[in-house]
């Protein structure tokens, strides 16, 4: 066990000094000439405020108002005005002596904008993920709730106009208000610092107001006048008038913008035929799902048993976690729908998480048809205005079902009865920047606060969830067959070492031709976008690399560019090599763009569609793809992992995995698990109706256990083999792991500051007496050493349990000494070590 420490290392978190000196707070202003006193000093309440900064610390401010936990306020911090959250009210006895307490500048919310259960969740996240509660609370809110602060300043009315020598005061030669934005244009050094100092000393008054970042949208309306003289209208004006009458008495101008010119509108208004009014745009029903005709599906006995068992927990308000392991096409969605109905009957609400926004249109349409009621949608495909509109709809209680990606776990629902995490193994549930949370785990924590049920579903469960089921933390349900006469597809492994046709094997080409003749559809999966993975001069060997990352640039043929898929750097592809003027280039491994060209040349009569992040930039890209596949307009769908999950097209009878080795060759402890999951998920897209399905797996490692078990659709055997490897080498789920990444733009600076870390790691482990229960790997360079113009070094900390890991990281953070140019990021339960 980990003993309590007894040594000289600091046991308190390091407190970062503010840039300004702390002064003793006074209840009087400095005066000029005759002194004066305020006749009344209001009683001050003191609050700990959570700020959206990286320092994991709460700051104390005061106000005469009574504020509730979760309300937003504006406060001054290091000469900036920040939006903070009221964390808790404290007494004066809890405030350290000789500390100057600033006043809260402005109160934004009269009532908490964040529900109590989400504040409680933020507290848990702050503790578990080592991130400040202010950052967590900010991440929970839509951008539409952010505020923009406007500040104005003026001389204090008691200050004589000619009495000041301060440069800023001299600029204010009257008692009028001055906009700080305008003063900023004068490039006054340390402007905000001077404003704060002058305000504190009572020399100026500051007026702060705020606007919502998403302002109310307004649009022009045409309003028909009741009595209109139409005799003197020109033919074009008369035609426009008749059009208006056919539409209605009032309507948005945008309805007729393509048919009627603005000059005609002005003429009709001048002749008092119409009026043009500006009105607020009503943001209801921004997202209108398309209804899918509901199928009459008879549940299997297995489905009924699972629904009945989980339903008992929902009915009895019992907090319980379930893992639903069902092969692809086994009917997990029908289980979800029936459990949601049962939850709604109890007047409770439901959150359903889906891993990719590509799933959302299909999922929302299916659920909208099943329940015929308002459903809120939250995912990254919505713009800020749409997200804000959905959030308001949820917060007001207008909908009881929320569907979305990982951020939907923060939906402000009340009385939650069920949280579903579909495809729970997916990496997209892990947030890769602060706060680095795992939405799957947050679902179980939030459900606990509501005495709700959590249901995790997957055909390829994560080893963490599988482990939790084995030790009894989750209750396991299995669905090992497809309903009715539908069978799992036949899977064949093709050894590409014996092939001569490049990207497509002879077997796959023949099967594609056969399916096209039968008017059936094909899905081809390649988890690499672009035309080729790199571009290299064959004369001098120059490899085109990103200047800001330690990564080769990917060649995109459609716009003739070289692009970095990590930082977004983009440049036009040169005609000749800039080093030797050579004009011959070698291309790297093929991506989806090249595979699309090859398929189009092999099957010119087929309708081919590509789906990856390059083609899915449009707002309705996923919806268009889904509808074209559903209607049979697309014969062959080629794409990356966004087509690998959740899609259900009855006419798809062939799935081809063009290169199963891509994920397998990544230097990461989850590489084999991801390979198995992707192959299994793609294979599950074929044969989902009464038509028999077939899957081709192309690989250069046909004997690898991840490929073999995926070909057999045998998760049990794969999990047993992979778990043995994880336990042997000490990786999750058999240990708790944290990754600490140090990054800096200056490589020499980073290397010099990292040197003492190894010694510090060993010292903490010895003093905590945890050498047998904790190990530290590193610090070493990350596999991708330079990303976004920052060099990166990391270490991995593995502990027997979270208590030991948490204690070690606390002491590490309290004692590490780095300059401000080196950034430190903590990642608890990392999904990747790249």
C-alpha cells in the first residue's frame, strides 16, 4: 500500500504569483483636497470563483449580492476581465490574512446557468482529470452563452481636471466616458494594468456592460397593406404584387429574394402597397429530421429479456451500469428504443451518445420516427447559433430526448433516467484537449447523480468495459445472433503479398463486378484520406514535410496541394523540386482519393461516392450520402472510419477493407484493439437484410491474431489474447495510467528543463513508498516529436489504482519547476500515446 509521505517536498499545490503587487484593501478612496466619506458600507459576501484558466485554483472575490452556485460573473484577473463561475460562498474566517479581495465587477446571471448536477460533475472532473473547474464549466456551455465585455472609463467626478500627471488621466480632459477599445488603439503601454490601478485608487470610474456573443438574429418581413391601390403599378410591380398575395399577408423577404428585385420592393413600399418590417428571427426547428417510415419489428426473445431486465432498474430508480455486447446487426437499436419508451413512461429524460456526427442524421431520423416528439441534437456539425438554440430547448424542458456526440453528456436535462452510449469503444468519446475527459466514463458518473441507468452498447466492447463487466462493475448482456434469417457475412482474408494489382486484389475486383451486375451496393474502407501519404523527389530524395510538425505532408490531387493532417498547414504542390529542380516524384501509400480514381477507372459505369473529411465539409454531406445510398443512387461508397460504424443499408452485400494493416502498425498499446474493432465494424455493414453478405480483408499480415479473430467475428477470443498482453506489460485496464506531456517552441529550452524530471519522479516514488505499485516510463520524445510548432516530451505514469496515481500526480505538480514557456498537460486514461 502507498504510505503517507514524510519528507521535505512541498505538500501544497504551487501558487502562482499575480503580476501585480497585492495591496491591503481599503474601504476609502484616495482624495484630492478635502476628504470625504461614504455614508454607507454594504455588507460584503465572499465567494470562491472558478476561472477558465490552467491554474487549478479558486480565487476569492466579494459582492454585496447573494449569489447561487453556478451563476456567472465578470471579475478582474491579472488586468483582464474574465467570465467566472460562483463555486461557493465562504466566510471571512476562511480568507487568509492580509489578502486584498477584489469586488466582482458584474453579475451576469440571477439564477444559475449550469444545473446543480453539472456543477457536481464539474467538481468530479476537476479532481479526476487534474483540470481547473473553470475550464470544465466553460466547456459545458455552448459558445452562444459566452459574453463580450464593453468597458468605458472616465475621471472620477471629484478629481479636478488639471490635477493629474498620469498620462492616461491626461488623455481624459473631460468628465465624459471614454471607450476602452478606442483608448487601446492609441497603443498605451500596459493599458489594462493602468486602468485597474486607477480604479483601485479611486481616480477613475469604470462602466462595464456585456452582450451575448450570439445576438438575436433579425430579418426583414414583407407586410401587405389591407387597402392597396394597384391601378398605377407597372407590369413588373403588378407581377410582384400578385406573387405576394399568393404567399400570404406577411412573410420574410428571403422568400422572394430570387424572384423580385430590391428596386421593385422599394417602389411598392413608396406606393404604400407594402411595408418592410424588421423582426426577430425565431430559431425554433432549426434542425428538422426527416422521418423514416417505422418498421414493424418483432422482438426476439433475447431482446425482450434484456429490455425487461434493464427496465426493472429504470422503474425502481436503481443506478446500474450495463454493457450490451451484440454482434453487428443483432438489433441493439431496437433495445435502445424500447428502453427509451419505458424511461419516458416514467416521466424521465434520456441522453443518447453516438460516436460520430455521421451517425447523427440517421439516428435522429430513426428515433424521431419512433417517438414522434421533439428531440434535441448536439454535435460539432451545428454552428454556434444552432447549438445555442438546441441548448435553450433542452434547458427549458421542451424536449426529453437528447442525441449527440460526446459533448451531449453535458446536456442540461433534469430527472435523467437513462444514458445510452452507443459504440462505446469509439475513440471519439475521448476529448483530446482540455478538459481531456472520456464521455463514456462521465455518462456513468452523471447517471449516478440521478440514480439512473447507463447502457453501453457495442459489437466490439473496449477492453476497459469488458474488464469492468468481468469484475462485476457492469452487468453484461449478450446478443450473439442477428434476428430472423439474417446471418453474419462470410469473411475472406486476402494475402496482399501474393497480389500484383496494387490496391485491389483480383478477388475483390471480381466480387465488385458480381455485385454491380446484381444491382447490389458495395462499401470500401481505407482509413487514410488524401491521394497519397507523402510526396518525394526521386532525384535528390527530398521529402516534403510540414514546417511546424515532424510529419510528412499528404498529397491531395483534387486541389493539387500538400497538407498536414495535424496542424492544417497547406501549400501548393510544386511542379519541380525546390532543391534540385527535378520533376519526377514518388508517391506514398494510397488514400481514399486515389482509391476513388482507381475504382472509377475499373468500373466506369458505376456510381462512386467518396466519404471522408475532405468531401464531408458541407453541412448536409452526411445526409446527402445517407439518402443516396438508401435510394440506391450510389453503387460504391469509399471512405474512412466515418463509414465504418452504425450505417445500415439493406442492399450492401459486399464490404472491402483495402488495407487492414494501417492501424496495426501504429506504435501504440491500443493498435491491435483498434485494428480488430475497425475490421469487425466494417464487416458488419454487409448482409444486414435477407441478402447474404460477404467481406474481403486485404492485409500483408494475414496470420496476425487481430486479423484472424476479426475475420471470425470472435471478440471473446481476441479479448482473451489481448488482455494477456496488456496484463503482462502493465497496460490498461490492469493499471491506471496518466500521460504527462511537456511542450515548448524552443527545443533546447525544453531539453534543459526536462533533465531534473527523472530524478523528481524517482524521489516522489521513494518517499511515497510506492515503488512496487507505481512505475514511470520516460521522459522521452513523443512518437510525433514536433506538432504545431512545439516540441514534445512525455512520460507515462502507471499505478495499481487511481488513489495512488492521483496522489503521485498531486505531488509531482506541486514540486515541478518549469518556466512559463514550457506547457504541461495531464491526460488521465489516455487513449493514445502518440
